[in-house]
């Protein structure tokens, strides 16, 4: 017997997770249409020093989790590629001193 509503439930769950991801990004000063993974990928690619090191470590953890669930590629690179390579900017950039407003 095939579950007729299972695809709808799965899509609903994915949408809820995406909302939580984007909300977490906004709460930490990021753009509302960008996920935490996209922001980390940009910080890893464009950042320097501790910001780049933090982003690299966080991306490694996310990639490890993804591989445990069956993914085969780097999670942050995949997230940035899915957004076209240049997902939104920060309202307050990721920095060692915490969020700082952009003038």
C-alpha cells in the first residue's frame, strides 16, 4: 500500500526545517533569504582568520552529519551552489566581535 500523503508530510517537514534555518540566520544578523549553511560557505570562502576557521569547522561538522544521512558532497558548498553561488549578504556580518551593523 502506498502512502498518498507521505510526500506532502515530507515537504512540510522540509519547509519547517528551512524556516528554522533561515530564522536562525536572521537572529544572528544574516539576510532573511539565506540559510546558515550558505552564510557559513561564504564566510569559509571569503573570510579570514578566526571567522574562516570557525566557518570551516562548522561546515565540516555539517558535512559529517550529511554523510551520516547519505549525502555525498560538502554541505556548505552544496548550499551555496543551490543559491547560485552568491546568496544574500549579512545585515550584520559574521565577525569575531559579534554582529556589527553595516552603515
